[in-house]
């Protein structure tokens, strides 16, 4: 049994006895700075978040993370409700400026025709200049599309959530759809939508080429949209920058997870995360700090600070601490004051279940 399996099993046992402790569901493996591990961490985090916000019924019969079997969002999300990141006005799409892809973590330079497919998640990894969208275009398999001005950046990404021995599938950008085995099975296509831009679409565990084709056809290369729309940051600690943005919404409107990564130099990393869940009750945590005049809670380890008072949601800043693989133990990182600065300047959408309020 994997670590993820053990954590999910533990959560399900606890849920049978009472309310789920969503804080425990959010202790994910921290990014280690290697390109190949970015999406493995994202996929695991999404699975745990789904267990926390939609409960056991939402994932029964589904493989957490969408790695196989039925997708959990088929049962969790009403068909007439879909998340749509708002347009980034005045920003050219990838078709006009492929060189801008992955350069601004607040912006996606590609969109989806929501009349033909549904957004499930989207992300920008600035350090690697990669943008990604996971979408559903019918059937029971999701399609993940990753784009970058760098062929190497796309080629070096592991296929969605798979371990290195299975997910390292070379990409040929010739537009041909190819099956892959490597223990999981599925389809992958590499192509150049426009000169100077490289894309990969992959579908795990499925063989229906029509699903992959519909997803690719639903992409819109001439528009730009905001990645960070549900959660935006204000002031940052001196010398810090946002290097990654991800929004996971497969269970929308019942659940939503937003994560922004703040980095300073090579030794300081902060994960700012908003987890919304329709089943999250009001926080029973007592405030032991004040942030921007609002109640907050510093966790006992001293590495995680939560801003309290957001209905059905947890908003946290987490700096990982010296237990992050041990390699940051003797290096300066972000402090409690830095976490407070970031949380004090956050802006959360008025209604997390209504994308119209994300603008």
C-alpha cells in the first residue's frame, strides 16, 4: 500500500466516526524543485482534497487523482455547473505570442471552448515555463494538455501522476496519436499548435482516440485567462515572487482548491492554499494570532498559518519547515511574519462557487 493509499484509508475510517479533519488531508509532499515531480505532487494533493471536500461518496468507485477507472467528478459535479477562469483582458493568447507562455504565473495563454469541453484544472509553472489544462470532453477519461515554448520542458514532464519508471514517455511533436504501455496504458499526442510552441495531450488508461481528439479540438489558442482568479495575492515578502499557480476544480461547485507557490532564492518556499468544500463546517480552531486585524491560527509546528473566518474554506500559508527533506534545515527560509504579510494581502473571490465573481 502506498503512502497515499494509507492516508486515504485513514481518512475514510475517521469519516465513518465523525466529521473529516480537513487539515490532516492537506499534508502533501512538498515540491523538491525538480521539474519531473511537479504534477505528481499536484495529482496527489487533488486526490486528498477531494476526499476532504466531497467525502467518501464522491470518490467511491473512482481512482483518486484520475489515474484510472471512473473519474470522481462525474458523480460529484452537476452537469450545468462548470468552472471557467475569467479572461485576462488585453493579454494575447499563445497563437499570437507563443513566447509569453509560462512567463506570468497569473495568466494562462490558452483557453477551452466550454461548449465542447469542461475545465477540470489549470496551472502555470513559471520556473519551467509550462502551462497546463486538464479537461473533460466526454467519456470517462480526462485529458491533460501541457504547453511550453520549450520542447524539452514538455518532453521532460512525467505523464500525469505516474512514477518515473512509467511516466517518462518521450514525445515526438509530429501530431501523431500514439498508445503507450509503461504499466498504465493510454494515449499521447505531441504537436506544435503554432511555430515556437510545443504541446502534449495525454489520456491515461483509455484507448478512445475520439475523446483525445475532441479535447484537443476544444482548445482555444487565441485567448488568455487568469490562473489565479479565485485567490489573488497582494504584498509579498522582499525579494519573493510567485512561481506557480494551480487550480483544481474536478468536484466544482462542491469543492475547489487553489495553490500559489511563493519563492525567494533557492532556500525559501511558501505554499499559499485555499481549500473550499461544501461540507467543511465552521472552524472550531481558536485564534492565537491576528493578521491584518483578522483572527488567525499558527499551528504548533510554527510552519503553517491559517487566516480564519472564511466560510466553508481554509486559507493557509505553509513554509514547510526543516522537515522538508532536511535539506533546508540550515538555510534561511520564510518566517511567521512573512506568512502574515502574504495572508494579510490575499483577496478571495466573493463567491467561490460562482466564477462570475472571480473577475
